[in-house]
């Protein structure tokens, strides 16, 4: 069963540096390493913290949702689409992000890792 079926996706290489990125991985994954400038709201807390996204996301802009490999982010992207938000799943998630040579950092700005 594919959780991402029918969800619009975008490739990591298609993302621009100023695209709005929402990381839905859990805290320990985020702390190990993340994309600089991403908004972090774990999927497990997403509905309760939804207001943080609506405050931070660009008005009339697209939300690019990312997780480790694309499963959780596909579910969150689908939820956002159902709420009327222009959202897409980042295909392959942070694993592909790192493999593509995109920077992964810790909160302190040091090099991070995808776990």
C-alpha cells in the first residue's frame, strides 16, 4: 500500500533555496540534522501545532513537506491539500536531500546527518 499515491510531489533537485520547507520528522531526527531554514513540526504533533504552520507559511505560497523518506510527508501534504493549502511532498525526503549534496545541519549550524 502506498501512502503517497495521488499526492503531488517535487524532486529535491527542483527545490530552490528560498522555497518554504516543512520538516515533519520527529525531534531526534531533526536534532541529528535538517535543512537549514526549514520549519519543524513533527507529524505526531502536527494537528495540535497546525497554527504554527499557517503563521509561518507564505500567503499564497507553496508548502514543501519533507520527512526521512517521503511516507509521513505525503500524509501531511495530503492533509494540507484537504485544508486548501498548496502543498507538495518532497520525493525521497531527507535521504535524497543528503544524497543530492544539499546541506544538512544541526541547530548549532554544524554539519548534521539524516537518521
